[in-house]
C-alpha cells in the first residue's frame, strides 16, 4: 500500500518547482510572524505553538486524501524520530536567528543549507547533480555573501547580530541532514506522514521547555503564533511533496528565490530599507535559481533511471 502511494509521486521537476514556490511563500510569511512573536515568547514556546497548531492542516490534508490510517503506520519509526528531533533543532536555531536578525538576513544565512544539502545528498543518497545545478548553487552563494557583507563587516555589527548569525549557521548544518532524512523517508512513507511525525515530535520537544518558563501571551501574540502554526503546517506539506518529486540538488538551487519574499516582508512589515548590497545579492540569487530551473530537464533524465531501479 505504501509503495503504491509513493509510486504516484514520480519524478516531476516542474510540479516540484511549483510546490516549492508556494511553500517558500508560506514559510517566509511564517518567519515574518515568528520574528515579531519572538519579542514576547521564548524559543521553546514558539516551537510548541508552531508545531502543535501545524497538526491541524496536516490532519485535514490526510483526511482529505484518505491517508490518515496509512500515515500512522511505518516500518521505520526510528527514522521518523531522528527526522523529528533534527527538525526541532532546525526550528529552534531558525527562531533564534529570527529573534536577532531581520527576516531577509536570517533567510539569506539559511541558504547555506542547499550547499550542505548537495554534499549530503551526494554522500548519503548517491545523487550526482549536473554542472548547471552546481554552478547555480555556487552563484547563489556569491549572492548571499554580497547580502551578508555589510552586516558582518560594517560598523553596525552587534553582539545580537553575531548570535543570530551563529544560530543561522547551526540551523543550516542541521537542516542539511534533515533534508536528506526527509528524502530517504519519502521512498517508503507518504510525505504527509513525515510532516505528521515531525509536528508531533517538535510539539513534544517544545512542550518540554515549559519547565524553563514560558511567557504569558496576550491575545495579539497568541493569534500570531496560531497563524505561524497554520502557515508552517501548510508550507511543510508543500515542501515535503516537492522533495518527493525531485532530487534534493534540484530544489537546493531553486529555494534561493525565497529571498525575494523575505525582502518583501521586511519592507512591508518592518520598514527595512534595502541597500545596494541587498539588491545586488538578490539579483545574483535570482540568476542562480533561473540557471537551476533551466537545467531541470537534465536532472529529470539523470534521476529517472535510479528511481525505476529502486522500485
């Protein structure tokens, strides 16, 4: 039953890119909300609400697709546990970065993940990305360096900025391992099952931090956290579905386009004025994503053979 389910999600780079686009928007909106909520609530409390509320859209998704029973069964519970713990760590580091940095800068640092994801995918999943994707990722990294340059070497460097950058780097490293674990699980389990186990484990991890003290939430902050959870649940499902339809290395480069959404939220919600470095870096990032999208046909041909062999 599980095998049949997975076979309906064959390699489809175009569908994966569309799913990733919607996922990037919803996840960036969630980050903007967390940036504001982090002014009131500690990280553990943020993780709990984001994960617990996300169970709602995930369960609805499973019920609509009539996959709830299937999603509750797995032959690899230990893999789900590892993925959940890694995901909770990613979330905590990300929320710490958002507490100290703007949405755009925190998002830029998170894009070190694709570089590490490609390395991890080559080692653990035996993926062999083509020259176009590797070049696109490298160009994207150059764009990120352009955006980070004034914040890291300028006169405005503060201790909070350094804490945020350190948390962002830790998040990127943890996220790379988490992505590979997700890709491995999509070969045997439904994508929504992975999202469900992640939300449950992360909720428990966040709830455990209650022992260290939580903040008393006002109605506005509570609504922000509920909104973050709903957006996070939808974004997680969309991205998991995208990963199930394409190699990790294809989505690695395309995810750079999320920086555009991050800048838009910074300008609209925080009144951040974009400088020349940020704009130049964003243009380079978009060029890198376009290069990766252009080479999607080659990726489809390269990945089709091993997928058929595994089935």
